[in-house]
C-alpha cells in the first residue's frame, strides 16, 4: 500500500496535467487553425484584447471594379509586414455590419481555408495556421442575389494581441451602379495594370546589335514562329526596356537570378486572365508562389495575346530605391524564362524546366545574343553517373557476386576480390553523385525519394557484410536472408527510380523510345538472371549433357 498509493497519486497528477494541457492546447489551436466561425458576424477575434487603431500596413485589392452575378473576382490581402491570421468576407457595401455574401474559392489550400458563415459554405476565408504570411489570394464568386454594391472586409492579425478589425477594402458594383467613394478602395491594376494597349509583334531583328536576346529554339523569330520563346532587353539612359514572348496557356515569366537555382530571384510575370494580360513584378524567395510587389516600378507596359502566344513589354529603372527587393540592373545575373498555366489570374507551378542562360550577364552591358538550355549540365552528370552506377556497376556486381564468385574465389584486384570491388563501385558512384546533387531537387516528384531509399539500402549492404557471422554459424541464415532481401529491394526500387528519372523534364530525353530502351535492358537482365539461375542449379547443363550424349 505504501508503494501503490504514491504511484496512484502520481498517476492522478499526471492525468490531470495531461487533461489540462490538452484543454489549453485545444483552446489555443482554435485560433491557430483558423476555425473562427464564432467570429463570422463580428469578425472580432476572441483574444480578449482590443483592435489596433493605428494605420494598418495591410491592404485588400481586387482585379475588377464591375461585376455580374456568377463572375469571379480575384481578391488579395497583402502588407508590408508579416501577418499570422486573417478573416476575409464580402458584404453589402451599404450595410457593412450585415451578413457575408457570395462564396470564395481557394488559391492555396495550404495557407487558407473556407468557412461557413450565414449558412453559406465558403462565404468567408481564414488562415490554416499561424505561420507568417505577407500575402493571401482567393477568388470570390458573385451570387445571383448580390446587392448592387459589394465591399470586401478583412480582419488581420499581426500577432495574437495585435490585430486590425474589419479593414475596409475595395467596393465593386454591378452594371452602371456607381460605388460610393472610399479612401481605402484599392484596385489591383494600380500595381499590375491591365493595359489596354495592344503591341506590335516582337522580332529578333537587332539582337546582338541594339538589344540583348535569349531565344529558344536558337535563331527562331517570335514575329513568325509561334513556338518561339523570346526575351530581349535594351538600355536607354537610366531605364531598361524588356520584351517577353512565348507560347503559353496561362503565363510567361522571366527572372534575374544570382545563380542557376530557383530562389532569391527578381521575377516578372505576364499573366493571361481571360484575354487580358497583367504585368507584375514579384520576388521568388524559394520554390514557392512569387510574392507580387506592392510597389509600382514598371512603366510603359503593354501586351498582346494571339494564336496562343503571350507577349508583354515594360520598362523599369536601373535602380528602384522605392522597392529594395528589385535587383540593380548594373549587376550580372543568370536569366530564367518559364511558362505555365494560370487560373483566375493566379499562376500554377511551371511543368517544364525553365530556360536558363548559359552564363550571367550585366543587364546594362553591351548587347549580345545569349545561349541557354532547359537541361542543366549538372542534371546530365547526375543521369550519367546513376546509369553507370545501376545499369553497369550495380547489375554487373550483383551478377558476379551471385553467379561467378565460386569461379573467381581468389581473384583479386588492388588487394580485394573482383566481385566485391564491382559492388563497391556501385555505392561509390552513388555517393559521389548524391553529395554533388544537393537537396534542392526534392521537389522533382517521387524520383529523389526513391533514390534516397536506394542509397540507404545500398549503404546497409556493406555494413551487414562487415558484421556477418561465419559461414558455419547457426545465425548465418539471418544474414543471408537480409542480404538477399535488401539487395533485391534496392535493385527493384532503383529500376523504378530510373523509370521516373528518365521522365525528368530537365534531362530532355526523347520520349517514348528512352522508356523502350530502359525496358529492354530490364527484360534482358531478368532473362540473363533466369538463365544463370537455371545454370547454377544444373538445369541447363543437364539438358545440354543429355543432348550431347544422344549425339
């Protein structure tokens, strides 16, 4: 009893603390996860603090002044400072304290979620976590019973006790209704204007003479070739003019980069939104959605959409002190040209490897014709080393270890048995390539994850071999089965990884015959192993011996 009672008391105390901790976590996470339906009417966070009354660093923007029932309006909440939480609604502009109207569609479900307010599913949008953000974009669909004027409102939380309540956003109206003026109304076109100016077709004439050009395919002319990707720029005094053209369903873009990797890039987007093009300056921090600039640094903007080709032009100053994120054009950079799809004016991740200039160049430097590639040399090295490791060294090493080891029991090279060295070279090639090929490529689908799995399994093989029991040990069968299982698993996963690898867009391998070549190699390896297996068990030898004896 002396032992049981203290244990019981301790258990009760731990249980009480666990329950209390769970309740506290639930209480806090109720705000962190954005499930704030209780605040639908007032838009007031239940944080037991008063809203901030100072000037807000956050603004709401839209991409249209007029709407009709069923229209989709792009809405963006952004600011010069990070924010952790938000709640966005659309309400009758004449009754801002009324219920939420319309419904929203998400652009990025990882950072935003729909809420049900006023019994309307998706009539409000909130955050999914307290991760810091600088911008959130959603699509608002106008209902059939929408009032003549609609205003967007947002409550924004910079931190738990620092927030702004019901920030007034743009007022949009139906038909010829004139919305009441609002000091807070901001139209997104002030930052990314839908210029009604239609351009003449771009041309490659003058490239290397009056302007620098990056063209793909080489020597194509955007004025006559609809499959031509074209970027040009020229300097006049303190201003640089850019021209961008390419076949795309949603957008074409280019970026100035300090290296050949995506991230920390000065980016420019030309986005086709139902026949109109918005030209925007943005910043790409990593492999994430570009952060559109809230500063207006682009001038002389124009665009054209024809035959599936998006063309846009703009100018910007060499230095932009009003927007320090923009790079100085007096420095040298690599040029990236990318394209992809877009929906409601929101771009999606490009599905094709960007065109990357082969060397960096000073933007304000002398005109030249740049060369580029969609297949970086490092990617080609990676593919070549992997093919050597698994199609040559790996397959040969396993065959020698499994079927030829008895024939060369004492044959050595550099002090080690030949069959062991061939297996070693497989792991050697893999590790050289793996450590040279950094972790930035873990966004390349399932291929890098399969490759790392193979690496782990391949690394386990020599470790198990180093600690294997003696051949006459009673535990030798455990090693045999593990060695066999891990080896076969590594080989099978390696084959699957290679099939995914040859489809990587950065390699630009011709499809589908590359898949056929690899399939033929796999079939040949299987047949060869089957023949050697039969030979090892004297099945083929016996058949040959009988035939020989008959004759």
